[in-house]
C-alpha cells in the first residue's frame, strides 16, 4: 500500500489474493511467470500478464492430453489439491468436474489442509489411505512444490503407485519438482513420481 508502483514482476509465480489486491485494488500491473485463476484475470481488468494460461486452462489441458492418450479409459482416477488461497475450488472446477464431464471415473478428490501456510500437509495420511482404498491407479497431483514431497513420501509408505499426470498448475511442470520429491520424499517417493 505504501509503494505506489506502476508494475510488479514475479519470475517465480504469484498466486492468491495478492494478485487481485495489487492489480484490481491498487491499479498496478502484475507480470507473473505462472497463470492465475480465471476469475483473478477478470477481476484485475487487464492488469495481470502471465507467461502461462489461466490455472483452470492448465488443468483442462492435462486432462485433455490424458484423455487423448486413452490413458484414463477403464482407470480409477484420483486428484489431490491443497486448500491454500482457494486453489481447491480451481482444481474442483478445472479438473475434477471437467474430467467427470468427459466421462472419466474420478473416484477420489482429496483436499490437503494447508493451515494458511504455503506447505500443505494436514490430512496427507488419510488422503493417501482414501485413494488407496478407492483403487486409484491414475493420479493428478496439484499440490505446490513444498507440499508434493510429503504426499509422495506417504504414497511410498502406503504402497500407492499410480500413473502420474502433472501439469504446470502451481508451477509444477519443471525438473525442480522431481528433484524436491527426491530430496525431501526419498528415493521410493521419487520412483513413484519418475516419468
């Protein structure tokens, strides 16, 4: 509020209420490497420029890719999201509802609690147990880079080894993600995430 700037640039991505606050309320142009929810673009009235598509679009693209590969036919699909900044609602609309609308058998949608922090870990054990009990054999993880290792570590503990489809939602499409799964989740977790 104190800095009256024309623009704000983030090379590592910027999501959450800060985008709308700065762009819509303060009239500042926001440039970010990652997409934001479609509603945030609309609220910002053209003052948000990103190097990626809107978040729901990223999720729909990975869903369409998996469908076109016929990788979801006859499969039990799971989706995992964190609840930070309402991203679970974006994942619900952009991926879970979209997949169901395409006739995909989504048997589990697990929301991991973040407790208002950037690292989401509340309920990971139960979420993995629910997915394992539902027979999930294809997973779309949408957690952020600091939360994903814990999910995959717990998956390795419980023996859940589904095929993974990872989009750039939450800036997760790079090699950094796989290295962090290895660094903080361990070799078994990295083996599940591999490929």
